């Protein structure tokens, strides 16, 4: 069966769309409690979540531009580094849920099974998203006014205003959008946020590049009557060209993975390829050890397995005797090794 046919059948039968991610991507993350139940009972829970967020951002070199904790959900605005957003969120949500359940003597799922991840067009939406996310506590009545929000410790707005300094949130990137010096930038940022209060809840900032980029449904309907072709996807927030370019790239990457798999290339092939390159027996590559040659070989194997074949990091870790975080580090090292040596996955 041809690869394009296999891909089309796969996409047609997928119960839900795959996440779209790449290093440097900007994501608006929304995660809700199961059945919309509370995920934060008190400040102890909130402090634990913020501490975990701090550690995960630092460990994975992920940038956080905006965030807000609500009683039954939270918002994050993240830029991924070399660690996929799925890995970042798995570490954050799993660790928090385990402690929450233990502390509150409960069992079962805490979060809805699937958090919402929206890939965002930076030039058009970065400032709007930061404002939208940070105004959530005010709109929900958690704080009384904007001045109170400036001191609210469970939103990134207080960090941007300089009232709380803990170092893990990337405030510089956002402040530089408003001025060269922090003091003047904060004043301009404050004015921008203040103007957004009267806008109310903006559902257009929670996903969907089609309607959002075309000025709403009425404008969209008129353009459809004029037979104008528009491209949209609920996983993406951006104009039509941006949505189309993101989808094209995602489809190309997915098509390559399934083309390779259709040729019978699997983790055994990866191990043999790495073994041939470095002249190290396969069983040695899979054995624990920190000697330089073995670490290098495992890193290249992890990179090719995850990035070329799309094998989950957890499965790669089981094959190589590595933890999930160790696989993430190995993939990063492996990418640099492959680029520097100009290795080809297929001979």
C-alpha cells in the first residue's frame, strides 16, 4: 500500500487530531479539572503547582510568558525548547495530580483527559494572549481590581509588574515589547492591560485560526458567499496563511514518519544503524553506563527513534534503560551530534 494512502487512512480514522509542536512554538495551554471540578483547594495546592511549574520550566528550558491559576482550570502561554510540549505537560500534570490526590485523600483522574494546546501566531497574538490570560482572575472576581491583580501571586501579571520576583517566568521578552527600560515598559504594559478590561471574555483567543483571523463569523460568512477559500484549524490561532503553513509542515513530518515505518524501519533498525556508525555492539548500547562512547551512541539512537520514527520517549527509555527526563536530554545531545557529523538516518 502506498505511503500516502496509509497516511490518509490513518488521519481519517484518528479519533482526535494530533497535537502540533516544534521547537520554538508558542502554545496557549488550557487544562481543566475533570467534570470542571476544582483542581486547587487552597493556597497550599497553588503554591505546590507554581513550584512544580518553576522546576519543569527550568529543567526543560521552556519559556513561560503568561499564566493564571483559576479554581477549576489554569492557563499557560509557553514557548517550547527542545523538549516537546507533551513531555512538559505530562511532567507538570502527573506530579501535581499525584500529590493533590494524596493530600486530599482522593483517587482517580484530577484533570480532563486531554488538555487544550493551541499553537499561536506570535506576531499577531502574543500581546493579546498575555493580556487575556492575566485578566482571567479579575474577570472571575478572584481579585477586585487591576491594582489588586498587580499583587496577586497566582498570575504572571504580578511578575511583569515587578511586584513579585522569583526568576522563573520570562518577563524580559514581554516587557521589551513595551519599552527598552523596565519602568517605562511596565507603565505601557499596565495601560495595555487596563484597556482590555472592557473587552470581556474573548473566546476567539482560545483556539481556531479560521474564524479568529477573519474577524468573526459574520465576516467569515460574507467571504464564504464570495467563494473565498480560507484555511482553519482549531489547534491553531493565526491568519489563514499561518494556519496553512503550520499544517503543511506538520503533515510533511507525519508523512515522513509513516513513510519510514512503512519501509519496516523500527527501533531495531535504529540500534543497528548506530552500532554500524560507532562500531559498538547493540547489547553494549543498551546497557547502562556513562562512558563517553556509549552515551554518544545512546544519544543518537534516542534522537533518531523519537524524532525520525516518532517513538514515544517512554518506550525509548525502556529500551535504553533511561528515565523520561534522561531520554529528553539524550535527544537534545543526539540532535547536535547528528547535525555536526552530518549523519543520515537512512544510508
